[in-house]
């Protein structure tokens, strides 16, 4: 734990983006590659992916999936690493893509939110 805190502190004090911002930027780029229609739609609405996904990463999906699914996700996370979080986020977004594409403003994105 001490090593993690040291690394996070070094990022903050070095003027680098905070870890959550880095995760959201990486997810943004993955959405652009894997879900281009959704990426274009979010850009058109000027909606950031962080509106949808910040709580997923901060809670490791505990608030957006059934407990049994979260347990499996966490098992995969501990075995395969953080790439599992991005896969889960993309899966939630893909499954909710039709509803998200139907939203016509950034505020609606929250009510159409994937995983809720």
C-alpha cells in the first residue's frame, strides 16, 4: 500500500494528471477505437465519458453490477490486471449504446447511463 501511495503522490506532485483522469482519457481513446458511433455522439453532445464511468472505476463497478458479477470481475481483475476494468466499461457501454445514442443532450446521458 505504501508503494501505491508513493506512486500516486509522485504523479500529483510532478504535475501529471491524477489517476482517475488518466483512466478516463484511456477509456475515451478505447471508446473512439471500439465504439466510434458512441464516441462521435458523445463528442457532438460535448459530454465527457467521465460523466458515465468515473464511479465505475472509483468503486470497481460495485455500484453498477450485481454482486455476483462484481465478484467475478474482481477475480479477473486480480488475475489479469486493470485491463479488465476497461473491458467491463466497454461491455457496459456497448450494451447500452442504443439508449445512449438516443439521448439528445449531455444531461440525458446520466438517465440513460449504462450499468444502471
